[in-house]
């Protein structure tokens, strides 16, 4: 089996000081990449900061004989994002791969959630992806190559009690990916989303501890490594994973029911009568972009 190599490639992993990010960074380095280990070193709820999280992973990579440099900026500001990318360019000359992974939780049921809890979580996950991806894409565009990952979550894709801020941010990342898959492919930059599951400090009070050994963060790494490889052509997809299980996950559109002819008014009662057909997912499929819905709207086809 020919090995997937990152020799000569420059990889940024945000939030690489612990959990999933640390595992990604170590594996990219093992495979020859020069790695920027970004981490603000915050607590589980995003408070505080320390350089030691990023430093420890850089140290680990260097002990393995790999190449790495630390960055301690927050992903959630434009200055931080620019500086993370600048760290890669200054140390290694460019950026080939960006894994947007940094984040934290502020769980609360929706009626009790404060605007601060909402903003903090939206900021690190969604704004963070904007702040780092925009300068990274500018560099990738210059050399006509790049691979980007956004880290989504089953909490957004499918729902999870008490995580309206987090779920909204994580689904926002899917929206970002859906647009960038169109805009960035012109520069040979592919972007995909992952929805990992791992027993980490983020999930230690959400996942039953007896599942911990089978839900190790390292089991999510192979998917991210393959999606970020030069040979992988995938663009604009979501992959759900955990415990060594990997599955493409998609937003689909049903075939639906065409009740109108493009001119006749349609009473709500007709929707009621046809609701089973409208809601039937048999034959549902993902769409390439928003214009593709025109191909499903019966009256437009006549
Ligand atoms: P973790 O808490 O172990 O790691 C997150 C890292 O991000 C921490 O080292 C933290 O210091 C860093 N970070 C937080 N805010 C930052 C900021 N503003 N700038 C830079 N770094 C910052 O969590 P874990 O589990 O490894 O999660 C990694 C990613 O995977 C997150 O985006 C999370 O939402 C996502 N995820 C994790 C799941 C899981 O089952 N562990 C499930 C679904 C998604």
C-alpha cells in the first residue's frame, strides 16, 4: 500500500494543543508535514489561556523528529487568524492544508442561554473558521493548491439537547463549506467537513466513560489525513465518524410533489392532502448548489 505522504506540505491545525487537534497534528508531522500547532490554551468553557498546550505538542512532534512551530493566537479574531497563517508562512514558506478544529462548549438549554454564551460559541467555531480560512485561502490561491477541513458536529447536523449555540455554529460551518466548495475549487482548493466523535475533555461529561476506550480521538485521524491528501478529489462533503466508523453524510432534497403549474394559486389544503408525498424521502438526493433546485421545480421544466 503506497503511503499517504505530507512531505513538503505545510499544515495548520487550530486547537491542536489537546484532543482531536493534537492527534491530527502528530499524524501530519509523522507523515512529513511541517505543522503549525495553534492553540490558545483555554479551559473547557473557553476561559483563560496558556502557551503550554501548543508548546507541549510542538515538543512531542520535535521528539519524534518532526517539524513544528507553535502559535498561541485565538482563531476568533481577524488579527489572530492572520497571525496563525503568518506563522506558517514565516516558518515554512506557505500553507497547503488547514484543519479548522479549535473550539469549546457553553451548553445550556435554549430558554436559559445568555447572549454571551451564544456569542462565545458562535465566535470560536464559526467566526474562527472565517478568520483563519480567509487568510489561508489567500495563500493557497497564490500557489493554486489547498485542502481545508471544517469541524462540524452531529449536534448541529442531527441535534443535541442543550447545544443550540454549538449546533447552530456547527451547521453554519456546513453552510460555509457549501459556498467555499464552489468558490475555492477554481484555485484547486477542496474543502470538506467532518463530524467527529471522541472521548476528550470536551465530551468527558457527555459520553459514558465505559465507551472511552473505543472512542479515542486517534480513530478520527485517518479520515482527516485522507481528505487533506493531494490524491483525494472529494470536495464539499460531510463525513461523520467515530470509533473507527466513517460515513458520508448529506443534506438531501426529496423529489417532492408538484402541485402548481406556475400560475394557479395553491390552497394550503392541497399541501395537507399531498403532505405524505411532499415529505417522502424516497429517491431524495443531495444537490450540487442552490440553482439545482430549479431542476426539481416541475413548472419551470415545462
Ligand atoms: P478539546 O477541548 O480537547 O480541544 C479543543 C482545543 O481548542 C483546546 O486545546 C482549546 O484550547 C482550543 N481552543 C479553544 N478556543 C480556541 C481559540 N479561540 N483559539 C485557538 N484555540 C482554541 O476538544 P476536542 O474534543 O478535541 O474538539 C475538537 C473539535 O472537534 C472542536 O471543534 C469540537 O467542537 C469538535 N467536535 C468534537 C467532538 C467530540 O466528540 N470530541 C464531537 C463533534 C465535534
